[in-house]
C-alpha cells in the first residue's frame, strides 16, 4: 500500500495546505479577526520560537496530506476529483470540525475562533485533495 503513494504529490499537497494557512492568517485576510478572537496569542507569538512552530506546522501539514493520500487510495485510485473532495470534507467534518468544536466549547474558547480555524482546515484539506488528484497516487 505504501509503495502506491506518490510521495512528491504528498509533499506538494502538504506544502499547499501549509500555504493556505499562511495566507489565511495574514494581516489583510483573517489574521486580525483571529487575533481578536484569541488575544492571548499575540504575546505567545512574539515570545520567540516562531520558526520552530512553522516547521512543526509544515510537517503536520505533510502528515495530513499523507493520511489523506492513504484514505484516497482506499476510496479508489481512479475516483476522481469530486470523490476526493467529498472524502476530504467528510474526513474534515469527522476528525477536525466535530472534535475541535467540542474542545472549543469545553475550554470556553470563542466560537468565532473555532470557525476561523476550522474554515482554514477545511480549505487546506480541499486544496490537498485537489493537489493529490492532480498527480496519480
């Protein structure tokens, strides 16, 4: 099964998902709204270790692309873009949106922050699904 994975496509999809996050949280997109929803994070972001966090985020994005690629193999090698996007949305809904909403509610975090974060995650996984279907797995 692992030999059927196109690892270059996985890395490209992971980088694509990472870029979605980079653009999503820029000062001229959703960054200011996100910071207003999470005011404690501004101090954390300025405290250092930014590049280490970005490297971890990139590695996690590549890992997510790898798991998505495995999932798409199970769906079927020739399923097409539509099926890949539906699979990505279902994976996002079950393994990102739902549990993170529970975490948000229990930790009394603002729902607006959850919406921003899960919106980013949805777009990122859709971009990954698109990029993974652009190359054969």
